[in-house]
């Protein structure tokens, strides 16, 4: 089969690789019909390359048709149309019973000290072959799937794999009160979808912040106000909207590669070019994220407010302003989305009426063979690229 593979920093290729096979009774094989490039895939393209191996298959936002099942896959059957969550979880351990599916005790990557295994996301998360491919082996398939209706295009459902539940959890964790003010930092796929969800559900002021024209324009219809960081002082605008006190809630949808952190940016670039064994040690014990977005969130949120972190952070030595967090009595919630916890809430919105605009959410629809160029364009924020759907 053909698959998108990692070969080094900023070196992604489409290779011929062996077809996946059933390895365990709880496995299934899915023929992929649509698969996305995620903003967090760019962390592998750049910062987290130290944890990758040449030939690793990328991707964690796929959907398709079940073609083969093991003997212990529950009610999953050949021919089912399914979306595959980005995390692999058993559905029956202590953590899964508490709906903490990204902490599944069956698939935790204990030798790395990490939570549940993820598709296509480095040694840190189990080196499981990902979904930017023609076929995917799904471990723990008895639970690691979301059945979707036969009607409707793939793009009505494919974002259940990551974007929709991640944005939904970000809004839930932000805990913005009805009629309150929510600031969303970063209007990439997660931030943009969070604006849509908050606007649809919460009856609050939504203020979107970014510095890329296409991202700002996409969010316009779902925000009370958008702020272009290149032209306006975000703190001044937010305080004007909130009687000077700051936002009730802030979502940081940017994460470790924020603009405005030049020292950390140099460190990230250098780490990406280190030999993998050295780079792993640096990231695990001395890694520093670019914290401009998090520092902005701390500044923008009101006293007693809430910060929700959905942008990925990977540093182990981040200098965080604990004094201000403590003094302002700020609550902080974060973590990978527990995908299947939120699916029952999201699924009723995935209809022909499309209140969240999911069917037009992608900016680019490309064949799998175009993935290398798409990664480069996406990383450089060129050609208006915000969300890419690949067709194997």
C-alpha cells in the first residue's frame, strides 16, 4: 500500500509499505477513505523528530470501511463505516471507566512515561503506524472506533477523529459562563472549531486572535470580534470588552510553537537537527516550549478565570509564571481530548443542516500523493492552507 512516511526533519514522503495484517484478536483492518493532516503532525515535522524513526507512518485523523476483524472486536463488523479516534483505548480499564480514554491503562506507553498510545505519533506514544495510508491496523478495535451513518460525505464525520472532540473539550474545560467572554488564541483548525462550538452552544462573546489572514477571515462569522496580532494590542481590545477585568476564559489553541518566543524557537530548531538520542534527552529533560501563547492567556484571563490548554506542549523545563497564576487564582485545565466521551454530544450536530460548518471546514482536498507538498505548505502557512483532507 501507499503511506505517508517520516524520513527526517521536514522530510515527509509517500512510500510503498507492506499492507497491515491482523496481529491480535482485538485488531481490525480499515480501508481508509479520508485522512487529515493535523496541526500537531507539524510538531513531528519539526520539533519532535527526535522521537521518530525513518519510515514511520504518520497520521491520526482517519476514517474508512472495515475490511477485516479479529476474533475479539465486539460488534464491529466487516463493511462498517467508521471514524478512528486518534488515541487507542480499550474501553474497560479503570481510566476508560472514568472516560479518561487518553490515559487508558491497557495502552499506556509506560516505557516512555506517557499516556495512551496514539496513531502515528512517535516513540513517545507507542510508534503505532498511522492513518495517512491506504489501510490501517486498528488495535483495541472493539472500542477504538466510532460507527457513523452510511449517508453523508466523509467530511461530515471525519473530524470526530480529533478536531471536533478536541475543540469541544477545550470549550468544556474553559467553563465560560453564559453571557461571558471567551478568548481563543490561535485560529488554526482547533481554535477555529472551538469558536464555532462556543458560538453555537454558549451564548458568550467569542474573541478570536491570530496573525494569519485566512485564519482570521474563516473565524469572522463565529466571533464577536477578531484580533489581528499584527495590527492590534490584544490585551487592550480584550479589556475594552470586559470592563477592564479580562476574559472569563481563555483557550490556548497554539501550544509549543507559538510566535513571539525567539529564544525557545532557536532551541526548537537546534533540537530538531540533533542526533535522535541526544534530541530525546534534551526534549525530555531540558526541553523548553515557546510560551508566548500561554503567557498571553495568563495575562488576558480575569482573576478567578479559567485557562483551557488544547495546544500541544512538550517541554520538560518550561519557566511558567506560577506567582501570577497563584495571585490571580487562575484555574488551568489541559490534556489530550478524550474523544469518545464527547461523541454523544457532537453527533446530533452532524446533520445536513451542518450548524458547525464541518462539510466546508477543509481548505484543501488532495490525493495522498500530494502529502509531502501539503506538509511544507501547511508548515509555512501558505496558499490559505488551514485544514487538509487527503484521499488515499
